[in-house]
């Protein structure tokens, strides 16, 4: 599993993700819960035998509680 950054918004079937400090964009399918993902969000991606078999499964934005 990897945490990747969204670089193109979901289009109904795929969204574009990229590893931090990289230039290659991977257009991968995503879970319906990510249909509102925005550019800059971080998502969890599962993959088998490389990024050609990847699927975005959850939002991975980190938040902190004030206090």
C-alpha cells in the first residue's frame, strides 16, 4: 500500500495520482468514496505487481486535533 497525491480529479472511472517528488502520473480506478477527491489530496493506493494493477481505496489526508 502507498500514499499518493491526487494530481487529476476523478472522471468517473479513474483519477490521476503521483508519488511525492516524482513526475509520472498514474491514472487508476478508485473507490466510490473518493469520487469527490480534489487535486492535492492524499489517497491510499493498493497495488499488485506494480502500479499497472493499482486501485485507490481511501482518503489518507492527515489531520490534527487542536488542543
